[in-house]
């Protein structure tokens, strides 16, 4: 692989606390990403905002405003995780699709490519910058724009199942599944908009559990134990 885009679940970064940050979890991620970058792979990162805010759970706030709060939650997550990455010796940049003063830089493909060439880990915060689009859509969009080889989806669950394994102990885990099956069976690897975008632009996705030991390194180094979504 030359360039990957890693999607981190906000809830997964919160660890057992379920909200905010679990620094030990984030440091484990940082250590793994550092190992990957030392091997010459360029890494972009998108982080969900679910450890702070899920707009769809609010019944009394305008959808546009709720989604804007969610975008800002992803910016906070990226600022925090970026600083943990820097503390273990990596250079980082945070790019957003809207101006955040001195907190971030404005996204463009050219700017992202310069950051990658300089050896930085690039955080893509703020989603697409528009309401009604999730960070799922944001990660697929950015992966396509920066021509990533694959999207790595690090979740609190260890792959793609044919049913919710939390409710159905007999749920079957896929080792591979096509994006067409994901869409047809509504397997919810990512939301439907993101699934169709990945299909139309032939962007593969690999799904695995963030909590597994060295899961990110293993995914990149050929010891993958999750589900590969093929296009």
C-alpha cells in the first residue's frame, strides 16, 4: 500500500468510558500508526464524533444545526488525537472543509498531497462540511479525492456480520463481501450514501475491531482478521 485512509470510531476511542477520550486507547492507535508511517505508508485519518454528539438522537434541534454540532465534535476529536500523535513523535496536519481560525487549515487536495509528501499524518476533520452527510460519506469522499488505496474502518465490532452480533449470537461474520451485497442486504458497513459512493468509485474498505491487539498494523501487514469489502 502507498496511502491509506483510516476511519476511527469516536466511540471506540472513548474506550469503556463510552464518552470523551480514553488516552491509553488513543496512544495505542498512535503507536501503531507511527509504525506504519515508518514503513513508508502515508496515512490519512477521519474520526467520527459519536463520543461527544450524535445529531440523529436529538429530537428537538434543527437537523442542520445538529449536524453542525457533530462536525465540530469531529474537529475536537482530531485536535486531541493529533496532539497525542505528536507526543509520540509524528508530524500532523488537520484539514477542514470550513475555516476554523488558527485551529486547522482549509482542505484542498493539493494541500493534503503536500502534507503527505512531507511525511505528515493528515487528519480530515469536519466531515464534508455540509449537513445530511455523515463522517462515513466524508471518509469515502476524502479517500477518493486523495487517491487512497484502501479505507480501513476501525470499529468497536470486529467485522461485517449478516445480523447484529450483539442481539444474535448466531450472526455470521463475513471474511469478504462485495459492496453490491452490502448495498443489497443493507449491511450498514457505512451508510447508504457512502456505500454507493464507494461502489461507483471502486474504493475498497476493510473493516476490523480497533480493540484487537495491533489491529491496525496487522491490517496493513497482511494479518488481517476482519472483513474485506470488495469492489
